[in-house]
């Protein structure tokens, strides 16, 4: 669906303040994937995702959407941005209308949809993120942090994107709000088959939800593999200011203490299963 070929980006190119933010990044994002994008602050994550829907233009390389260069003369950036939806960090800053329903209608209205279709899309999008009719006439600013995030996501979903990109959607939320947002995203991916790209600092979140992890470091794509394969490089991730999920370290500590269990677990559920299986095997002996 989206292909990056040797993409580069330099801030303030051609000036004494020139800074390289992306260096020869090549990758593919396929239809229906759930991808995690991780990296320390300044690694190039936010710069990268803003290239995927044309908000930033590469200073080198090319980006293809469904096989077509987005830099081709005549290519519709407006169409691209309706198909590749981006929810920024602290997405409640994207809310501005008088009430929740009007806010979610804004995107499809700008697409030139009929009034009936606009309202149908808005209702469906709000339902998908768990916002009921009792919220429709509320001001977005009366909502909790988690509710604001869900309304902002609904505003993007109402445009029926093929790809949904979320930059730290759980930042600043309490555990309950974080679990609600991630649960809704997981359900959207399963039920709608929508491609999701999740930018996150939480290794536990990406381990639990995504199919593939892309790791950025100093503007370079250094890992691009399954969560288990990526977290097997936890020592190298630590050198980049990252880490593996906490449960992975616990598994290694248990192994070092003499408990005979596998160490490639990346979620609490996997660790529980591995411990119980090991205990059962020990009892059978």
C-alpha cells in the first residue's frame, strides 16, 4: 500500500542549520497490517509519519501509494490525506467545533459528501470508538482525556481512511484510558481490517497489539520485524535508549536464577503460560 524508497529529509536544507532527520529509509506498509513504530525522542518517528500522507515532502527518495508516486505531477494530496489519516499526539488539540457530533462531521463535510452521508459516517465512526448518542451535543472540552482522544480518532475515521496513523495516542492518559484507546484500536483492526500504525514509547503496548515493529534511530530504520524478533535485540535497543517489555527482563532473571523457562516472552499472558507450563513439567518429573 505504501512504499518508501531511500527517503531522506533534511531540516533547513542548504543552510548552516541543516539537520538530517531521515536517512535513506526504505520500507513497505501492506494492507491490513498493525505496525508499531518506536524510537527515542529525536529518532525521526514523527518526521517519518508526516511523510506518509504528504504533510512533509522528502528532500530525497520517493514515496509510493498503491504503486503511484505521491510526488508525481497531478497526484492528489487531498485524496491521499483522506485515505491516510493522521492523529497527532494530544489529538484533543484537533477538536474545535461546538459539539462532538459537529466536530466528527467536519472531515467528511470537507470531502464534499452529502448531508445524509456525513451524518451516517459520523454516527458510525463515533460508534466504532465507543461514543454513544448521549455525547453528541456535548462540548468536546467537557469530556475526559480518554473521551477526547476517542472523539479525535472518530473524526479521522469518519473520512474512511485506509490507513490510520496515531502518534502516541495514549500519552498522558491514566491506565484505564490507555487500555480503552488501545482496545478500541485493536477492535478496529480486527473487525475492519484497517491498517494501523501506532507510534508509542510503551514497549508493553506494542508487544501486545502489533504484528510488526519498525525501530528508528538517528533517522535510520534499524529494525523492521516481528515484536519477538525485535525484542530479542534488547541489548541493542538499550543502547538506543529503548528497552524490551518488562516481562522479558523478568523471564531472563528467572532463567538466570535457575528457573527453566523460555526467555523470548514479550507479554504477561505469554509469561504466565510459560511459567505454568514449566511448573507442570517439573511436577511430572
